[in-house]
C-alpha cells in the first residue's frame, strides 16, 4: 500500500493507510458473519444415529428418520456422515472465532496507529514552537 494523499489519515512512518485497515476490519467482520451463518446451517444438519439397543432389536420401530432412511440399516454411513458433520461444525466455529479476532485486531491497530500519529503531530507542533514535552 502506497501513500494515498486523499486518505483521511496516512501513517507515513508506518506506511499504512488507516482507511485500508478499517475497511479490512469491516470486511473480515462480514466474512465472520457469513461463517457464522454456515456454522448454524451445519449445526442443523445433524443425523440422529439409531439407538444401538432398540435399533438393533426392532430396527423399523425405533430407528430415527434420517436422510439415510428409517429402515435401510445404513448405520455406518449415518455415523460417518455425523462424524464428518461434527468436524466441519468444529472447524467453522474455529474459523468464525479467528476471523472475528482478526477483525477486532485490525480495528485496534488502526486505533493505535491513529493515536501514535496524533501524539507525533503534537510533539512536532511543540518542537516547532520551541516547547519540549
């Protein structure tokens, strides 16, 4: 990122455009919201596994209705699907958290840079007028 004379604040010493940091933070938050929606969707796609005792004794009567049917006896497929779904759910939760953290971190960096820039401007003004502080 180079110098942008039209930007609200440019951090010359840091070579960082604060508007870019703020925009990146907002975009990451939007991504976190999308991941949250995906996580919620995956959470709602669980497949109840048949009870090993009652499902084995009377498979048609006690078997849950699933995407794999009630009487097809696809316990292995159902269990593999659920294991995979849980892993995806866990990874989406982690992605959501890390994306939100990155968004907050960029916003904080922008705040800190702006604060340092303001401090530097005040020091330069004091030095220009012969004041030290």
